[in-house]
């Protein structure tokens, strides 16, 4: 067994999906983003746990979609990213819904489908202000017409993405929602049952008028609020299901005036006890936490001493601290009365919760309990 692990609480995760379900009217679908290893939670495990609670999955790329199919996921899977021509056979072979953002890509997919005599499911991506990928809203109608009339392509859905849905100031978000809703009513006039979808976690929390036919909450499903403001009940009930822990690998006492770790950035001014944890930035435990982060051992919060190494991290438990090799150390999560939140870690690293979650490496086993 690897000494470090990411523990996912199954019930907490599934409860989160239930709170989201309770927020929506009956006909609104849930699409769960499981890109980037399900925000670090483990794409295979999470998809299996979620399959009965959601209607759709979203992934970033072909590899992730193919992995879901290999895992036995049968629900529809939308690939959000812009596709490369080489990937079209793989996308179709795995029965993945393809995102189309231009006439050029529509033609490529259509030609391929014609050649193999199969129709392919596609979603049109509309750009309403993110300026990433997507056909501009003002040109969307002609792409809708084009795809709708091409019998090699099945127009399953149409979607857009919001740039700042978690912000308190909703001016830009509202303009994006309005712009997309106009495109949707055109799309519905062509195909009544087309799935219109827009809401990410921020919009799910703060903009009910964005729910349309399906929502795509990522970070909220994993238990984190996307913005500073707490959403309303029942969404405010979501909780992190995730914990990062390891086991103490080594213990020693060192004298005053010694240094710890690379470049000797940590100096002792008294006799103290140092424990070594078998986890480092090679596992995604970010080096930016060096000298700033804390860990929980035996219910106490202790500072990281010195530079985090690729595979190990040292912690100063003080001259009175007690710890034994094999003791649990919690890096993210709670122990006894203390806790270290993902938000705290993200703040120290000057990034967001998403990036910390995605950087946790495959080396750490994910355990569902
Ligand atoms: C990642 C992603 C989401 C989910 O975003 P959250 O902020 O995690 O809810 C939704 N839609 C698209 C297109 C995405 O790329």
C-alpha cells in the first residue's frame, strides 16, 4: 500500500449531487464534468459513483472519454474541447458527443460519418463572451441550419460557457445568458428537443435563469463553492468529500542552529523534532507551500519546515511534539478538532481550488470509502 492517499467519502459526494438535483426542476439534466481526473478525485471511481445520479458526463478530450467507456460508463459523454481531425475516428468509435465550433469542423466530422455510414452526435458551442472556442452568437443560426440539415450529424445539444459566473457583479454574466437564450430559442425552433446548456457551478449557484435544459457543475459537485458568496439552500449544503493524507515515514530530533531541507532555508533556534512525510511536489503537494503550509498530526497543526522536496516534506513538531513513524498526517482535510481547507492551500499557492485538485498526481491512490 502507498503511504499517501486521497480518500473520497462516497456518501458526501453523492449527497452533493442530490443537493444539486433538488435545486433543479424535474426536466433539467445534470452533466457532471469529470475532466482532469475528475478534478483530481479519480475519473474512473467518480464516474462509477456518479452514474446513477447524473444524466451526462463531460470530459475535456478523447482520452478521457475513451477511459470512461472502458470503465463501463454508458451515459452520454460530451467532449468539451475543440477536436483535432485525427481524433474523429476515436470519438465516434467511443460514441462520444463531439463539440462543433465552426463550419470547418462540422464538415470534417460530417465527411467522416458519411464515409463510415454512421450518424454522429454533436453539440454546437456558441461563444457569448468567453472568447475561447465557439461560433460567435451572431453566426450561430447559420451553423444550426447547416448541422440540422446534414443527416450525417445528429444535433444533440447547443451550449456556451460563462466567463465570470461566480462574481457578485452579474452584469456580464446576465448579458451572456441573454445572448445564449436568444440562440437557444432559434435552435429550439429548428429542433424542439435540442439540449440547451450553459450553467457551470457559478451560474448554478447564482443565476437560476441559466439552468435551461441541463447544467454542468464541476467544482460544486466536488463540494466547493465557486465564489465568495454562499449559495442558497440546498446548494449551501455541499461539502468537500476529499481528504489528502499520508503517514509519517521518519522521525528525528535536531539541535539548535541546524538547517532542514534544500538550500537550508529553515533554521532551528532550539532543540526540536522533525518528522518526514513521504509526499512532495512530485505528488502535486505544491512546492509553494514550503515554509508556509501546515499539516495535522495527532490533532495538532504543525508548520512545514523548509523546502518541500519532490517526494518528501519535513514538518517541525516542536521540542514537545509527539509523533511516531506510521502516524497519520493530514495535508488537506480534518483531524480531531483541526482542519486544513483546500481554499487555504490554494490561497497560499496564489491559485484557485481547481488547480490544486488537478495537480494531485496519479501516484497517489484514490480510495472511495
Ligand atoms: C470545466 C467546465 C465546466 C465546469 O466548471 P465549474 O466551474 O467547475 O463548474 C462547465 N462547462 C465547461 C465548458 C467547462 O469547461
